[in-house]
C-alpha cells in the first residue's frame, strides 16, 4: 500500500526530528530529550486531522479559539487527541478554551493578566491536573508579534508558578523572525537564554522546562538547538 502525501510528510518530519535530536544530544553530551511534534492544523479541515491521526499523530495545534472549539467538540474528533493552543489569546476567550477537556497546553501566555484570566477559567472546570502553559517570548522584538519582551520572561514565569495554582509552567515558546536566516538563529538562542534565566530564578534545572521553537522552515535547526516542541503546519498539511 502506498502512503498518502500527508502520511509521507509525517514520516519524513519524524525522521528529520530524530536526526536533529540525535545531533543535539551528540553536541551537548546529554541524552537527547524527547521532542514533541505539534501538527498545526489551523485553517485545515477536521478530515485532515483525522488522516494524520490514523498515521499516529496525536498532538495538534490551533491558532483560533473558535476553530479549535469547533474541531475539538466535533463528535468525529478522536478522544485521544491532545490540543495545543498556539495563537494569540484574549482574556475573554479563556472560558471557551478551559471548557475543552482535551486541551493539553496553551503555548501563548504573554502577560500576567492573561495568566490570571486563564488560571481563573481553568479553576472552574474539573481537570485531572493543572493546565500546562508556556510563556511566549517576543525574541525578535517585532512590534507586530505577540509575546513578552525577553527581559520580562522571568517575572511572568514566577507569576505563573506563584500565583496561578491551576496552571503548570511547562516552558517557553517563541515564533521568531522567519525571515532571519542566520545560523545559529538568534531568536532560538535568545529563548535558550530566557530558559536559563527562568530556571535559575525558580531554582530548577533548565531541562525541566521545555522549549517550543521551530516551524516548517526551521524545525530541524530548532531541534539541533534544543527545542523540545516543534510546531509544524504547512509541511504536513500543505500551504494555507
Ligand atoms: C501557523 C503557525 C505555525 C506553523 O507554521 P508552518 O510554517 O505552517 O509550519 C507554528 N507556530 C505558530 C505560532 C503558528 O501560528
């Protein structure tokens, strides 16, 4: 049986992630950390999510609250999907997100105000564990991008850990400037430094905090720099 283009794309990406992860392990002398592939299905129909699911993909990323709610609540959506929210989040949409039992992570917390709103929304719902969140950092300092400035990531991380008992700080996330083709990518370097600063402030090992960085164009490079969570859309599902 020949594989569909989507299934082939998934296989290719998984093997590239494995190779890049091995390279990172060899470079650092540590065991390669597990790398999670988030299949970014925004603007794509649920049918494509289901196809990826039949080929073993379980983690999916969405950018728009209403689109995520529609897909997650569709009776056809498999019960073992893990949804990551990766878009800009407004405080008034936190209740709609918190309502989704299979929401596993919100990668885009970029203010104390948003953390508080999400914490409050999640606290109202029965959940087996706190909701995993990441601090989104605007490493490229572009006005148009969401994310907290690098200098404020420690304060926000501490706020989440100390003031938001219904949230669990999982790590840090950046999008970066996709037009900056410099190796090593300065946005990824900046996120690695943010993690070191946050880990030091919290008194934990850096590798207890995840790094979400890398998209279709740069996920291999991101994993070679220590990313543990890559968000890949168009390489899996086709151009949007
Ligand atoms: C759309 C999107 C992605 C996926 O981008 P591709 O280039 O299609 O892989 C990843 N992260 C975020 C935050 C996005 O909005």
